[in-house]
């Protein structure tokens, strides 16, 4: 007899002429089933065989239950409905540490994000392996095993190779059965969207603030938020992300968003001799005037047009200030200025120089908005810099340890930095050395609580809490995702429905609702509901006819 729990293939259930069918989407076969098998498949991952028999024997004849289990056993033997997952571990050496599966698509996107973000992700993984068993899935292409195992560069990660079928639902069966969580470091991956629907393991999507500089990044995050099950999470690297999305979602309190910033190495980023640091920076940029001017660092958002406008306004309003701009590309778009220098972090040498460069600053300006490189905020703080932060909400990371300038939120308009307030705050801090010193000490104090080890422990605690939620209230999910679409140009939110297991086609909302409810409601019920939604009898007939053919 088949032994449960069992991992299912990706399946689709439908009715035709009052008969129930299961389509095995991985093998391409369709199997007629009855109500007993239907109920077995709904709980086969969470219950063992005896529990299933006892549960169904209350409703059905025990002999019928056993007979149908025998039928499912035959289907498994011929490779239908159930996955055959290879044993990847020596059971005698199983660790009691949490097991985390990391999806690999972030590796494909390394060329499209900043060097700083790639470095932060690498550091996150190297710390994670000290606290958990970490698996990283790789598509096996043209014998790339040896290249991956030697070239990835994170010792301790266990690679899992799977056939390159470009199907997320096929990858899922290669995840270890006792895995405690799935972590995606690539919030823009369309294929990984299906993880939120198909797998039954808590799934965390890393939402990086710099990705949210584009509407595509915002919409990808919004879609994933709406797709969250009660035990999934969007893990943001900046505390100001969730308040922004609270203006787009229907509820004012955003559940499912958690702020886990990237950590900071407080032994590397620490207060140093400022005079010596300034001297080294002046020599490096070839501008000796830096030694005699107030030097203020600024991290503008990655949108080049907005960043350039900010820099022009700041330099015009503060001609006696020398600005050091931390941005990966802005120097190519900004005309030469004697009061503006640039520090672009593009390689490991730049990363190693960062603590010395930041210590040369007298203070730093940081817009806490979508599209900034958020990791610099804590690195500034760890170096003991007085911080001037502007945004819609004071960042919890440095709350009480900065001068915060409130800006009224407006989700459909570009962020407008308060130039006059920033300039006035700079002058106040120049005149008050005691406050500058106190702000620097407070900033350093909050930064030391964000070590990489502390960040990873926070992440693993969230996975543990999510597993408790999953056990308490698991619900099977539909292949359809009902979501919202952020349309900045129109200044509104649009409703959409996506098919996650197909080629991500977009359906009209009414048709998608009919597809979702078709299995559990009669034709007349569907007709009544659609009549209310559409207010068009011909359209109702068309939708019902189309859904019947799917």
C-alpha cells in the first residue's frame, strides 16, 4: 500500500460531464478520480497513511478507502501524480540545524544589480551557512556541475542540481523533504512566483530597496504580496518599504512584510581618525580643497534623473559644502563641479576602501525612499557619522539616532527632497558640535545591533514562526493569482489575474473568478455570480463557454 505523506506532481483538478479528473501537468496525463481520491490528494502531504484512513473511514466505507489507496499506489508505481524524490543525505548525519533552500535565479541577475547588493547577498549566504544547512538549486546545463561547485565561492553550501526544464513546479520536487524554508534573493524573477502557489514550505522573498526604483520592481513586489499565504513573507532590507505598500494595498496594516536589513561588519566599519581619512580621500580624488571644506556624503536614489536633480539643488543651496556622492553611475550624467566628488563602489577594492572614505565625511544625507542603496545607512551609522535622514517615515534602523526630516507621502508622485530643510539642518549641526558628537555616538550604538550574525538569527526566527503558522492553518492554493498592478502614469491601481502554471497569461477578472470557482459551484451558481459582476448576459455566456473549454 502507498505510504503517506507523499509529494505531489503539479496537478490541476477539473470536472467534465459530472466526472472529476486530475491532470498531471508534469507527465501530460489525465486520470479520472472519485471523491475519495480527491480528498486523499488534498491531505496527502500533511497526514500519514493511518491518519488518512481513519479520517476518511468516518465518511466512507473502510474497504472503499483501502481500494482507492491501492489504486493510487499503482499510479505511483507508473510515475503518475506523485514525485519520486531521491535521497540526497546520509540519514545518520542529519543535522538538527534548520534547513534552508535558496533559489538560484539571483545568480542570473548579478549583472543587473549593484555590486554592493551582490556583495551583501554573498555575505548573507556565507553567514547563513554558519547557522543552517543551506541548499542552493542550480539548473544543470551542459555539464556545469564542476564549474558551479568550484566557482560559486560560498563554502558550506550544498548544491542541488535539477534538469534545466525552465519550470519552477518541476524544481520543487528536488527540495529536501524536511526543508524549513525557501529563500529567494531575486524579487524580480517571474518563474519563482509559482513557489508562492505550488510548494507547501514557508517561502520568503527578499525585497531589495534598490530594485524598487522601477515600476516593474514595485509591481513585482505588489504581486508577490497579494500572493502570500499566511505563512509566507516579503523580507525587506529597508523599514520604509512596508509603509509605501500600505498605501497601495487594501489594508492599512501590512501583514507579511518584515524588515531584515543587510548586516554590517562593525569591526570594519568603525570610527577612525577623520583628519587622516580626509587626507587620503583628498589625495585619491585629486582635490586638496576637501581638506578645508565641510564634507557631506549623500546617497541619492538610483533613478539618475531624480538623483541629478537632487544633487544640483543641494550644491546650489550649499556652495560652501563639498559633496561626496555614493552612486554607481551618476558621475557620467553630472557636469564637472569643484564642490562635488563621486565614490562608485564597483569592485572589491572599492568595498575595502569604503570604511576609510566614510570616515572622511563630517556628516551624511540619506533619503529613506524607494530606490536607494539601503545598506549604506547602517555602514554610515557604524562609522559614527551624524545622519540627516529624510523620507515619509523615520527608518526604524536608526530611529532616535538621526535628524529626521518628514516628507508628506505621495505614492504616485516622485519623491521631492526638502532641500531647504536639509540645508538648514546642516548649518545647525555645523554650529552645534555637541549635537554632532551625540548623533554620531547614537548612530554607532544602533549599528552594532545589526551584525551579520544577528541578522541571520532574525531571519531564521522568522522561518520558525512561519512554520508554526503553516501547521496551524494550511490551505491549498489555486494556480491563479489575483493581484493589483501599480500604474504610475494613470495614477491608479488596476486589477489583474495571472495563471502561474502556464506561460503567465493575463485573464479578465470575471473569467478568472469563474475559473477559480468552477470546481466547487454549479453552472447556475456561476451564472448568477457572473451576471452580477458583468451586467451583460451575452458576456456571461461567453465566459462560461470559455471556462468550460479550459
